[in-house]
C-alpha cells in the first residue's frame, strides 16, 4: 500500500517510509567502501592511502547535490502541502537543470586542477600519480553523482522512496561487479576502482532523469522550469546545513589525515580510511532516516497540521535515540571482524585500526540526534539554525578537538576527537530544539 505524505504516521508506517532511504544511503556508501575493500586487498597500501586521501575531497565537491536535494525538496514539499502542485513542479525542474549546469562546470574545473589540489591536501610524491588518476576518473561521473544525491530527496517528496532504493541498488551492484572485474580479473588497479565507481554514479544520476522526464504517477515531473532567484537563494540557504556538513566533513577528514600522517604515517591514513568505511554504514542509518522523514515534516508544516508534526517529532526522538544505543553496541561487538575484512593481512595495521574504531564508535551514541536535529530544521525551512548546528558540529568542534586532544592523548586523541565534538554538538542541538518548539509547534 502506497504511503502518502498526508497520512498519519505510526511507528510502523514511519519505519516503512524511511527504510528505503536508510538502505539507499547504505548503498550510496558502497562506492567508497567497495573501492577501498578491493584496493586494500588487491592493489596495495599506497594506492589505498591515495584513495583515502582523495575521497574526502571528491565527497566535498559533490556537496552541491546535497544542498539542492535537501534544501530544494523541503521547499517543494511545503508547496505540495499548500496545494500548489504546478508551482512545486516548476521549482523542482528549475533546481535539477541548475544542478546539471553547476555539476558540469565544477567537474571540468576539478579535472584540470586535480594535481595541485592533490598536493595541497597532503599527497606525497609516492602517492600523487594515484591521487590524480583516481580523482580525474571520478570527475567524469561527478555530475551524475550530484544528481543521484539530489534525487534521493526528491524521490521521497514524490512519494516514491522505493524507486530511489532501486536506483541505489542498481548503481551499487554495478559498482561491486565492475570492481571485481576491473581489479581482480583485468588487473586495472586503482584505475579499475575509479572506473567502476564512475559507472555506478552515472547510472544513479541518469536513471531518475529518465523517470521524471516521462509521464509518471508520482507527485513530481521534470518539465518547463520557472526561474525564481528567491527560490534558488532559499534553496541554497535552506540546504546550507547539508552543504556545510559535507564540506566540513571533507575539511576535517583532510585534517585527520594530516594528523595521522604525522603520528603514524601511511598506516595511520589507511587505518582512518577503514574506520570511515565502516562508519559510513552506521552513519547512513541516521542520514537515511533524516532524509526519509524530512518531506513528511515539511509537508505537515506547510499544511499547518501541528498535531501530526508533534507526532513525527516525538516518534523521531525515540527512534533516533534507540538506534544510537543499538548501533554503538553493535559497533563495539563487531569491530574485530569488520576491520579484519579490510586490513587483516597486516597485524600492526589491524591492531591500530581495531582500537581506533572502538574509540571512534562511541560517537554513534550521540551523532544520530545531531544529524537528525539539523535535518529537522532544514525540513522546517529554518536553514540558519540547521547550518549553525552543522557548522559547530562538523567543523568548529571537530577541528578544535582533533588539534587539541592529540597533544595530550597522542593517537588516541585523534580517534576520540569525534566523541568530544559530538558531545558539544548534542548540547547545542538540545538548546535549539527546546527554544524553537513554540515557534514551529512540534512539541
């Protein structure tokens, strides 16, 4: 049975509606995880370190897709809630066309400047050619990846979260199969990993274009755009928290890599890469829930349905809190087998990675509330508060902690920096959720 944004959401219905988004985010994480798994085991430590060095940069470049997707989908859902479907589709079309143009421009620029960029973020002479090779290959599919990210949110607004899941599964499975063929069978090394990821991203971006361009039974369709500078500005402002989150994450990851190169060399960067791969899976649950529930919040806010808004808020707090406890326990129990899959061939690297992950995983208890809290304010159209939470959480607090804690705790300080940062961010999120409850009537 199709679930509509206007429905009353029980726990079961909310879970059914958000599960596709959660699985979708896990599938999106497959790109870097599968590349890292094959490169680590079949190509070598230096190419693996190069991949880990470049991935934060490439994810940071792709953040425009997150900004347009989350910021724009909230505005489109609010318009649907207000009963203005034609205007919602005009806004949707405008944002997608603009994203295509921006994506192509950014991809060409990054391709041309890849070598100096790689040196600037810390590539050594031994790593530079691998960094440039992998980075330039992924520039080919960068626009497709931006579109895939943006369509994840718009599919949910269109009441078609299952199609988003299918597209993510198709692109993810494509990446896995081609990684095996290109790296293991054909022996193309790091270039094979890049080509496999690029193929999956192109499929993930073009598939939704084909769907929304044709007659369909969803709430959205690509058609004649209505350019509105105010809507574009509101989209960018409203989605600035997601832009800030991803750019900040890229900057922080680069800083982590710098600290680890200083304290533990290439092995430290490799260990952090593995921790990030495993963390992607756990973080995907929180991000997926936030993306999946946001259009419901936006729709009911636009419709003035305060009763349902309160219902979604209460259930989300319980769901996110329960998920945080569960994931922290699972991470601690599964740290050994999960890290062994990536670096079991090197005892010293494995021991460093396993300890680092167990310390890092303590942040799962706190991060879900912060991720959801920021997304909740984006869904309400309050991009300023959302961006501030993201800025403090992903940039200011993490940069401060990753610079400060290693002075006292050495390598353990790097792993615990995220825990300290999430603790500070949780306080900020709680303050805003308390202070804004009367304005938006969600509690």
